[in-house]
C-alpha cells in the first residue's frame, strides 16, 4: 500500500486518536504528520495490519512528545538547585471548544482521569475500534493484560458517569 493511500484511509482516525490523547488540536496535527513521516521511513518493512501498525507508530510518537516536553518543563522549573514540578491545566482554545461538544469533553476528562494503561486501552478499543489483539500489539502488552485494563477502565467509567447523573438529578 502506498503512503498516499494509507494517509487517505487513516488520517482522520489517527487525528482523533492523537487528539484524544493530547487534548490539543495543534499537537494532534503535528503528531499525525510525525506518524506518517515515520511510516514513510519504515514502509519497506512488511506489516500485516497497517491500521494497527499506524496506531502503534502514533502512540510511540505521542510518548516521545510527552517525554520531550516533560524534560523541557522540568528544565524550566529549576531554581535554587531544586526542581519544581508544575502541573499546568490543559488549555482549551476557542477552536477546540467549537469542535468538541460538552458531553464528549466531559467523557474525555473522565477518561484522562483513569490510569494511563486503562485510558489507552479504552481509547484504542472503544473509541477507535481496534480489536483486543491489535490494541495489545500497539501498547506492547499481553492480550490478557489489555483485557484486564479494559475491564477496570470500563468499570471506573460507568461509576463516574453514574455519579455524574445522580448529581445532575439532585441539582434539578
């Protein structure tokens, strides 16, 4: 399969996946381009499932981005020989507010409150419809471990949604 064909088929799926990880339109766009650049460099390698392979490349591009930015934040926070970690809230630009409905944003916030492994399992399997086997390959984990993360993540999400509904009903 040619890179142009891969781009046409999977660009939107990869963008949504990377946006759901980063919660930033511009970062997601940059990471989509990085994903296809890396795919272009390694196209000679045989890949049975192109979609799962591209999601794996995208996931690793996101991890590299996080690691790079974490180093930059830490280096900016050094004062008096002490490292001060500062958690900055993710900015919601007006553009992202227009793109995302409030309920989807709430759902993403709930997903981001989960443990990293549960969050990634839910995003790949439930949002991007990868099979359990494909998601396990993307995350480089055993399929049974993935199933465990999915189960726990889904249970926590159901509980969060139930609590939000109860709160909404009390406020009415």
